[in-house]
């Protein structure tokens, strides 16, 4: 199984660069990376491009479309500049459509202001193979970056459509902790949008995130469409993401 991690940048080049290097360091060549700069007006695209050009080998260049491919050993990194700010869903979708390959079995939609712990990706991938359920999407243990002893969300959130409110599962609780993954999966309405590992099969069957939400509610809609198509949402407690 090979995975493509997808990052969207908006005026946070230093965060994106740090996230790229963290992924390269902690995934051991298990994945490639795609970055979409959402037409940042602050020179973010040029800063990310310069970092990649200095530290990786350019293998394919399409300047007319602002699409670039870099490599270093077993890792491929793609960079594309959006023609305008396409929002969270649109930026992710552009990176996916630009750099998708038939060899990718999973796509990891990951916020660019995150840091992952070693073994994070493997822990999530195991949820797809260790269950007889038709898992289509998996969430992580989200821990606050500024306070690595406190949980932001265990896998995802609950959503109350009649009130239009969300609640992050486990928010504010202490970490590390012992958790019941099955109980959390039963409670989870949707996977936290900051870290969503999605099977290529789900994308083929359900499609990508709807871009008309632009910034909020797109992951709720996506998870609901996945459920209706027969897919299950999973949670990997050992997949630690600092956010």
C-alpha cells in the first residue's frame, strides 16, 4: 500500500515546510506528498518552491500550470499553485486531481500546521486491513501542538444536525490515556478534517469533498456520503497528530 499525503497552504509556508519534513522523517518512505498553495498573496508558493528546489531533485516541471515534481530517494513531492483561493475542499481537491496515481491505495488529507508522531500512518493503515468492516476513512488522536498532554479530538466529532453544533470527542482530556476505539467510533459522526486517511476506493465511489462549503462542514458532508455508500469510519488511537 502506498499513500499520498495532501497539504493545503494559505500564507503559512513555514508550517507547510515543517510538515513536509516531519512527514519525510517519520513515515520511512511509506508515502508521497502533494502540496497545493491556495494562491497565497505573501510569497508562500515561492518560499515552498525554493525549499524543495534546494533540498530535493526536480524531476518534472510544468511552469505553464505552476506544477512541479521533486524527489529524494523514495519520496516524491508535488507542488501546485491554485489560480485563486479555492478554500479547504477546493485546495485539497486540486492537489488530489493533479498528483493522484493508480498506485495510491490511500490519501491522507492533513492540515499543514500539524506534526505527526512516528508510526502514525501505519497505525491508521492497519485499521483498513485489521477489520472485516468496510472502512473507508480513519481519524487520528489529535493532541494540541502547544500542549502535548491535552487532547483536541479523539478521531473526530459528534454532530447534532437539529442544533447545528459539533463536539470534539475527548476535547480537553489528558493524554496519554487508555481509550476504547470501538466506543469512540460508535460515537463519531465524522472524522476530524485536520487528519483524514481516506481509501482510494471511497473516493472512486463517493467522490471528493464538495467545494461549495469552501471552509466548514465539508468533512461532515463527506463522511455522511461515505456512510450512505456503506463505508465505516474508523479511529486509530496510536496515530498521534499534534495540531
